[in-house]
């Protein structure tokens, strides 16, 4: 049986190798995928910018997810060029057509003065907590760090805000803001799962904060114990939010939030519920329609009763709020296809989803080509159909 050194010499004679200078040229030219086959602790000490990390022990099982194109030009590297030689041979046997090993490895790359990244990394506690995210190629450690840096604002800590808050917190969204001036009432507990019986009479925003912090200490919660108004919306939205999750239960707040989000250029994940029906969509400024494109005028009050007037199935906000959390996470991670320009309807009685295409209205008074509403109006008057005047 050949020894290790003999086997290494044999493998090197059967594969292509490039030195650090040539590897740098390939990287600068684009079109080459660099695969780092070192262990996690080595990767954390620095790696070639843009490289994908697939430890040698997982190479055969995970390379197809990391590099699905077998015709891609691949440069494999390790610390000194030995493990990468065996890795390059393994990739050739898996059908990859253009593979080379970096001779001298990452050590030679650094000796030549070429750039390398020193990544932020999750500590062991966070790695355990978010382990199921780390297994997903579209999330991974980089995505989890992005979530921990994310700032999301919830409008309302009620039926929709409750499940959204819980799932966003569990996912590790680093900062969650909550805008709500209401108190926990016994009638809320049939659906607002972020609250509990022992919190009756407590501020909903404070109650949600306590639940979130107990669920995940990684999350910082900012409480705004106030109703969103024309007077405070710029202050609240001006705190640097990446995504707004709209759980408002009235039309004046929805129109106010829409106008403010367009002017502040913040995407809104909208949701609404009534009895057995729910809907959700994403309003992303400059990329799709806004709320006013969908509803240029609010419906008459008699045609749009609230949940307090018409009721709602207790589980329905859990379904819609979870969909909203899903859209918010996709926006933060930059993955998938958000519901921009698409309205998703859910019928709980039929367990049926329906999707409707939405288009931006070029005549929209807020997001259109020639906006006519450029400052906040009296949204209560507007929704009552009595006209609206600007709010100074």
C-alpha cells in the first residue's frame, strides 16, 4: 500500500495546480469559484475574498449545493495545498470539469500579500441556537449575522404583530421595534399569543418586549408606547429600520404608514385579517405598487368592519402573521422572491390560497410619476370620506 507522501505525489500528478500569483489573476478576472476546504477555525482566521467554505470532510456531500455548476472553473485551497489536492481529485471524480488546487495554499496566498477577509463569526452559543439556519445554504453564518444586524419595526403588538414578533425574535433579528399604545385586554387572548392572562391591563408593547426578551436574549427591543400619528411617524421611522411589518387594524394608520414608508424608502410587509380571510403583500418603494395603488380610496366604514365588530378566527392571524415574518426575513436576507406586486389571499374555511398580480399606478398620488400628495394629511378625515387637509 502506498504511504501518504507517495499518494499525495500521485494525486498531484493527476490534477491541475496553480500558484498564488495565477490564482490572484483568475480571481481578478472573474468567473472562477474559490472553494476553501479548511476547517471552521481556519476559515475564521481569514480566507480569500468571495470564497465559499466547504470543509474537506463534507466536500462530497455539500459541494453540489455550494457549486451546482459542474462546468464552472473551480480553484480549491487549504492551508498548504495538500488537502486541496485530494479535494480537487474528488471534485474531478464527481464530474467537475475544470478544477485546480492552489499550491502552497492560503499560507502562500498571504505570503504574496494578496487580500483576505477576516470574517465576523458567531460564537459557539449562537452557533448552537441558530444551528438550523446555518444548515441552509441561503442563510448560513453570513445570513445569520445579517439577521442579527437587522432592524425591524412592528406596527402593532396584536393579532398579526404577535406571531410576527415571536418568529422574528426566534430567528435572531437583532433589533425589533414595537409601536402600540394599547393595553392587554381579555378579549385579545383568543389570538394575540405574545400576551398572557397575568398581563391583563399591561401595555401591549411592554408585554411583547418581555416575551421577546425571554424567548431570545440576542434581541434588543425598542418600545414606542404611542399610536402612530403624523406628528411622530418621522421620528419613529427615522431610526433606521430595514423592514416594517404592518399589523395595523385601521385604515388611517395604514394610509399614514404607506405615505411615510414611501417617503422614507422602507419596505412594508402588509397584512390584514377578517373572520376567515387574510391577505398579505410587500410594498417596496420604487420596485412595486404601494398601498394607495391597491386601495386609492378607503372603503366605507359599513363595508369594512373591524375584528372587534365582525370577529376573527383565532388561528388566522397566526397564519398571516407568520407569512409576514417569512417575507420580512426574506427581505433581510436578500433571498427568494418577496411578495412585491403580488397580493396573497388566504381563505381559512377552504384552506385555499389565491394570488393576485398588482401593478404600480403611475397616477398614484404618492408613489406615481407626478405625486400630488407630498406631505401628511388628516388621515381620519380622509378615511371618513370628508376630504383631507395637510397636517402642519
